[in-house]
C-alpha cells in the first residue's frame, strides 16, 4: 500500500467527503478501464470486456461503502443508527420507558450517594493547604483522644519543633441582649492564631491579631456569616459596632466568609478570643480545649506525633500529679471531621452500587428478550450484506442511547435525592457535617455519572451484540427466533436472575442487620424512664447572678414555680443530660485506699435533689441528695453501681470519702447513696463510673431542666419556656425537646437510623427488581413452551402437574439466588460490623427472615405465569403452532 497516499485519503475524508467520493470514483473507473484494455488485448470484444471487468470488480456501491468504512468515520451511518434506535424506542414505548425508569433509579441513587462521598471524602477541606492541618490533643488511659489543658497547650506551643502553628478552641455560650429580648447564641473561644492556622480570612473587617487572646485585652468577637445575616441583617457597617453578650459589651471586628465552616464547633455564631482563663483553666489538670495545628514543610504526621509525645513525657516528669500517663494524639484534621461517617458513606455507596448492578442486569434482560424477537430482522440484514461490525455498531448506538436516556433521568433523581437527604438531616447533626452544603452535581459527580453511563452502555450493547451479530444467517431465517429464544433465555436469562436475587439477598440482609441494630440501640437499657420527660436547657447571665447563693436561689425558684404547674409531677436539674457522652469527667482519689498517682476518671454530674427521682432512677442503697445538701454543709455525692463495683468491690461504699488527686480538703465529699446505672454515655457507649454531686454546693451557669409530666410532654415545652422568662426575662432558654426526641436525635441513633433507612430503601428496590426479573424469566419461558404445555395437557397432564412444572423452575432459580446471596451476605456483613450494635453478622433470625421474605415474594411472582400455564387450552395451543 502507498502509505502517503493512504494518509492523504484519510485526511481527505475528514476534510471533505465529496472530494473523497470523486477521487474514489475516478480511481475505480481507471482500474476498470485498464482491465478492459487487458481483456480486449486478449481478444475480447469491447462489450464483453466491459461486462467481464465489471464482474471482476463486483458491486461498485458496496466497494464504495466499504472504502468509506475503512478510511474514515462513517458519519452518515451513525446518524442512521441513531434514527433507527429512536424508531425502535418509539415503536416500543412501554419497553423503552421501563428500561429508562429502571436505569434512572439505579443511576440516580448511585450518583446521589457518590455526591455525599465526594463532598465528604474526596473534596479537600475548605482551608489553605488542608493536607497539612492536624487535630492535636492529649491522650489518657481512658481516652485515646482527650482534651488539652491550657497550661499544657502553652508548653506544647513553646517547645514543639514540628508545627508551624498550634492553636486551640473550645465551646462557649453567650446570651445576646437586644431590643427584641435575650437569646442564647452558640459561641467558641479560640486562641489568637486560630483563623491564621486554618488559612481563613474575614469577609468584612479582620480576624484576631497576635496577643488579642491575652488576659486583660479588649473584648472583641468575629461573627459567622449566618449570624451576620440572621441577627444583624447583613449590615456592611457592622465592623466596629458593639454587641451585648451575657451583660458585657464586645466589639465586632470582622465577619467570616459564607463558605467557612468548622465541623468540630458546628453551628457557632460568635467567635471570641480566649482572654481571661476560667478557674478551671488555671489548673493544669483541667482539660477543656482542643488543638489544631499546621505541619511545617517536610514534616510528617508520625514525626510530629513523636515530637509531641516527647514533650508530654517531659511534662509528666515535671508535673507528676496532673500529667501522669498523659500522652499526645495527632491525626489529620479531615479524619477528625469525617472519620466517624466514612464507613457509613462507603457502605451506602456499596449498597447503591449493588442496586445499580441489579438495574443494569434487569435492563440487559429486557434487551435480551428484545434481541430474541429481532433475530429474523438481524438475519435478513446480514443476508443483505450487513457485516457483524456494522450490526454491532447499531447495537452499541442503541445501548448508548438507552444509557444516556437513563443517565439524564437519573440526574433528575440524583438532584432530588441529594436535596431530600440534606433536608432531613437534623440541624445539630448537619452542623457537625458542613460538607452537606456542598453536595451537588459538580465535576466529580458528573464524571462519575458519565463513567457509569459508559459502563452501562457497554453492558447494554454487549448483550444483543454477542447474541445476534455473529449468529448463522440460516439459523436466524429458519427458526425466526422462537425455539432458540426459549433455550437461550432459560440459560442466560435465568443466570442473570440468579445474580439479581443474590444481590437482593445481600442488601436485604444488610438492611435487616442494621434494622435490628437500630431497634436494639433504641431499646438498650438506659436506667430510667424517658417517657413523659420534657427538657429545656437554660443559661443564667453571669452579670445578674455572679455569686453561688444567687444562682441557688434562682434554681430553687425555678423548680418551685415549675413544680406548681398543672400536669407537672416532679422537676430536677443537671449540668449534663443523660444518654449524651462520657464527658465532664473528674479525677478521683479514695481516702484510705492505696494511690500511686493514677487517674481514676469518672463521669461527673451536678444535680438538684429531685433530679434522680424525676428520671425514675432506682436508688439501690443509702439516700438521695436533699435540699439540705447546700451551702457550707459537708459535701456529698451519690454514685452509680459501676463506680461502686469498680472502686469498692465486696464492701459497702456508703460513708466512704472521695477527693481529688491531692486530697484537697475542699474537694472532700462523702458517698451517701448508690443508684442503679444510668446510661450517661452515648447509646452505643460503655457505662462509666459516675458520681452525682449536689448542684446547690457548686452551681453552674449552664443547666438543663427536666420535668416529668402526667400529660403530653411536648405540649408542656412552650409552657416551661414561658415560665422561665416570667421568672427572669434575661434567662436564656434553648434546646427544648422531649427526652425521647433527645435520645432519637443522638449521633449514634441518627447514624444507625439513616444507614438503616437508606439500605432498606436499596433493598426494597432490589427485591422488587429481582422479583420482576424472576417473573419475566418464568413468564417468557411459559410463553415459549405453550405448545409443549398444550401437548402435555392433551396427553392427560393435570393442572397441578403444570403448576409444579413452572413452580419448580422458579424454585430452583430462587434457591440458587438465596444460597449464593446468603453466602455472600455473611461475608459482606463483616464489613459493616462497625455499624452493628448487639447483633452479629451471621444473625440466624435475620438470615431466616430474609430467606422467608424473598421466597414468599418469588412464589407470589411465579404464581401468575404458573396459573396462566395451567389455564392453557390444549386445542388452542396446538392450533396456534
């Protein structure tokens, strides 16, 4: 071949198809003339030589088409393929709509879940060079990650050589006083370089300058973007203005950008510098801060952690009382933000992927049925000269068109599902998941959608291509696609259905295990009665109640007024609500027992006299806290059974004395009672040793009010808020909800609930698609075997035998799908064991329940075609053939 000439012809067809045709016709005419001359030179007449030359060259039109196919891209035939594919879809609208609907569900769900995975795990954090940001904390015997103390932080900041910057933050709450009243606002206190470490700059004004977190400096704040809009109307002149927070004036120095979010302090509206340390923060043993740092260039996380551990070891030697066994913790900031939700998202993505596989298999099954009906059409086209490649291109075009239609519809499903899922997430949970705001169709999700569309198109194109493009023409023309269709469908279609049913089993088992986990989580023993309990959290302004006796008087008045309300049975207060966390801990030392500086860490709760009885907690021995346990009276505590069994095994703890590590006389308190364990930790957490101190002997400004009612507790909530404001309009009341709502809205419950709902949704769709696929196989098989069934019945077969014939086929397919699915589900369930609570991956009742559900659905789906087969009239069946 003349290579330059070949390349020229390639270029010519891309530039101008008309010119290529002219040159091709001229070349063909030239060769025919040469052949004619050679034949005439051999003695042939001109007329005979012309016919002989034409026969030698063959069909000129076919040669021209093949030349186009060889040297260039056949644009005209592509358009013909697209038009033909559209005609096929419009000619069978039911088939086309069903296929597009199935693909839209599978693709839409997959793209939507991938959108959440992309926003949480793929997109970088919205900070400068986020890969170098790390979460820095201490580590103790009880907590792998524990809060920093202010004094330890200052030493770490001064001595470390691995972090370019290290800053801290902690939660806070202020009472915002305005002309419209007093309202609590969530806030955070941070060190001066916090925003610089993150690489965040103010939208208006500035953030904090070096030294502005030192004691005695001016009181300033930076507003979150949402607070600026909501509380100050988005005024551009807000910088420099004063705002009254908890009775003190603060100057607003800046407004943060709209896109800024910091998940560990989600929902924060006001950011303030640390300034004057609290009494707790003046002690090295007070751990209430979290750290965020930026690694120096070239420093790894491992070397930075080793550096901090070395500093912690030095401090342990220097301060043995407060820093014994205190180490260091350092993890990527992204791990802190999304670490807990990563397994949930990946499991949901796997579930969506399985659903997509079922959807594609179902549509491929539909195409297989359609392709069997088109056997004669394909055979006729092959007899007229269509090559296997030409037929394959037609099927590829149809597959691409079908997949593209499914993707377009799936994009609408994905957008709707993304919006729905982001809306149903409770605000408290959404504040801790700032990536929810960025979930949308973006470059990553569109690329993912394009990728699965291409894969689906390849599958949909391969199904009819492999079946029809290379079939013998005589076979297609002779059989017309009927008897062979039954054999192929019974083989390939049945196998596809087995795969569908197996995948459905895996999803059903996953949904069943997660559902059981959720049920057991919500019914775990919590040690009190959550029904008819109303909760209102409140904050007393420090400037109005600066002394302990003033706060005690306020709380007693609140309890007196609330207890007198109609329908109220009892009321109590606590510093930390139950079923919350193992936090607000205390290090204890027991008088008279050996002590070697170890940290005996227990949960600490400050409560009013009737708090435990309001919960309906069970007092095991001794007495509860009373009204007399206040002021300068000897300090007392009530402990739970776990603390009693751990620190007083085999002895009566009543009367024993507990203090802090140094046995400071002011810390001494006597055990007066033991209460049955109340679950203070999260629902899926361990029960810790807990001490309940008398709130009146050390009142706090942040309190939760719990009220037990004889009526609907939700209806009592507005009454409680109104009563609090009647007592003091400057009291901040917030977080009003029922105890059952509080338990249901905990992070553990929400994670399990969302996982269960979504996987159950996937499983439900998969079950429907699998059963529909089984119905299709059995129904098509019955239709193909109508003559056989008619002959059987004509020879005396009873209806019951025909039922058995059809149901056995369905039973074998169902049994195969169940066996494969159950085996796979045990393996895949091990992957979600981190989400399971109180249930094993091989839970027999769940496996048996799934088998029963799927078998029942399969029998129901198979009964219709079985009934149709048993109702066949032998005469009509034989006449139809």
